[in-house]
C-alpha cells in the first residue's frame, strides 16, 4: 500500500460503519443475539447486560472483519491465491475475535475460557469468520448495485467508491488534496492525486482536459467554445473547463469541429 492508503482505509471504514444499512444490520444482529442469548448468556446475564455484551461483540466483529477484508481481499498485493487470502483473512479475524471474546468474558464473567471451552470458542469463531469473509468477498465482487459484470471488470477507481455510487465515470476533478470522482450514480471524494486517479479509469474513453479535470467523452452532452478555450457540458453534475492546450485533445475526440 502507498502512504495514502491508511487515510483512504479510515475514510472508507467510517463511511461503511455509519451507513444506515450497516447500522441497521448491526442493530438487527445485536437484537437477535440478545433475545436468543447463545452460549448460555440468556440465563447468565440480565437483559441490559446481555444487550451490551452482544452489541459489543457484533460491532467489534464487524470492525475487525472489515479491516482484514480491506487489507487482504480488496487492496492486497500478495502473490497468494484469492482463496488463500480469504482463508488468511478469516483466520486472522477468528484469532482476533477469540482473544476479544476471551477478554470480554474475563471482564463479564470473571474467568477466561480454558481447555475444551477455549478450543470450542476458537473453532466456532474461526468457522464463522471464514464464512463471513467469503460472504463479504462475494458481495463486494459480484453484488455491487447497478453492475452487470463482476466489479473487477470495471475501472479500478470504482472499487474505491460506495456500492451505490458505482456507475459509468463522468469526470474527475481536483479539490485540495482530494479527487472528486463523479459517476452517473453520484460522486465521492477520494484522497489521491489526479494522475493516480486517471491511471485507474481503465478502458473508459476520456482524457485530461485541464490541469484539474479529466472527462469521459461518452458523458459529454455538448461543447461550448470560450475564446481559445472550451467548456464541456456533462450528463450529470457541473461543467468541465477545457484549457487552451487541451482543446486539440477534444477536437481529436470528435467533440469539436475541425
């Protein structure tokens, strides 16, 4: 990973954790676990303590699983096969959650799981973690809303966007140290250089038309001349300026008459 990835990982994790669907799912899982009280918690803990116990584990499990998924499945440069990375992420998540559950049980029940109890806890947590990692990977690669092909077949930069904003690229624009990525389904800010973002547009037909802007040719509705410059009117969002030195680029693309 480059030195910008930790910032990107933190922003993506915060966005996913605070997304209404994520909060709803975590809340629903916590309520169900609180009501059924697995592993003897129904009889050993009162309702409020049981709710706090399972909410803590649910949120912790999501955070740990998401971070390992991000590191090993979505942005890993490892030479391991994809299946091996899924298993590695599951094992690391399982080991981390086993330690967290043990510490939580020590605080709540006053004892650490030992012997057969620890082996049962570790085995169950490991199996659940591998299954969860497989589901996360399947959803992220195959079930992104609005996509027909697997996510990896599209421009790599779309992998950095929330699922509901992934669509045909419209434009990239620099704002401070961020790049605003605009698609037909929305836009989002990503901490990276414009040159790096342009390298991730894949086979999308387009070009840099200004020092601060890249535009997808297929998303241009019309072009207006502005002296020796031009303005691209896009399908969504604001207009994109074309600097003097890049006017020949849009002319070669057939957007301006020769």
